[in-house]
C-alpha cells in the first residue's frame, strides 16, 4: 500500500510540475515572446490569461506557505529564547567595561543641507539595523559579542553611559550560549 501511495505521490507531483511549466510557457507565448526572450509577435491576451490562471494557485500557495513558515519560525524562536532565559544563569554586566570594537552602519547617508548644519533626511533615518561588535570581560576572559540596533554610534555610547549596567544570560554547560540584554537600545 505504501509503495502504491509513493508512486501516486510522484505522479501527482510530476503532474503539478508539468502544469507549472505549461503555465509559464503559456504566459510567455501569450505575451508574444518566442525563443531567446525576444518579442516577435503581438500578444494573445486569452493565452496569457490562461497562463496566469494556471500560475495563480502556485503563487498563492507559495506566499501562503512562506508566511506560515515565517510564523512557525518566529514562534519557535520565541519559545527557544524563553526557555534559554528561564534556564540560564544571569549576571550583571557593567557597561563601562564594554568596548565597542566595530560599528557597521547599514543606513544610507543621504543628507540635506540647512543653513549651517547637515540633517539626515527622515525618510532614510533608522530604516536598517546596524551591526555592533563589542568586547567585554566575563569569567576571566574577553568575550566578543555581535548585536544589531537601529541606533547610531554616538547614541549607543550615550545609552551605555546612562544605563550603566545590563544583564548577561549564559549557560554553564555550553559556553557558546550567551545573551547580553541590549534591548534597551531599541526602545
């Protein structure tokens, strides 16, 4: 019974793959493309619409399954994060000991000039997350830690000076599992 089911699944999946290919071909032929993607004739709208009609369920399924996968990943990551935070040991980290090694700004530098000053345009401000690599002493060694924030370098230094202390979560059994609570930067 399982062998018959696997054969039928292969036939069905090959049929769906052939139908997808036929939909793509019908769409391009209906739009007037032949050969090397050069338009050689007028478009034939009914054939293009049939191609779109065949492709539409695939597109809907692709976006639906992609959205469901992202939601499942988010739920899994939140559960894993909560389990780690609840089961790990926590300690306090003095932010005066944290040294910023590198700051990689991902935001574009589009500025507008006003009399005597340069201001970053609001449409480009804080759209991308910046990579920040820090180094701090922990457990007799210097640890390097990478995190993302939407703050600039000066704002990070100001927040470090104001906050003074944050929490560090670590797993005693696995030295690679460390989380430093820099969430106060994203508020």
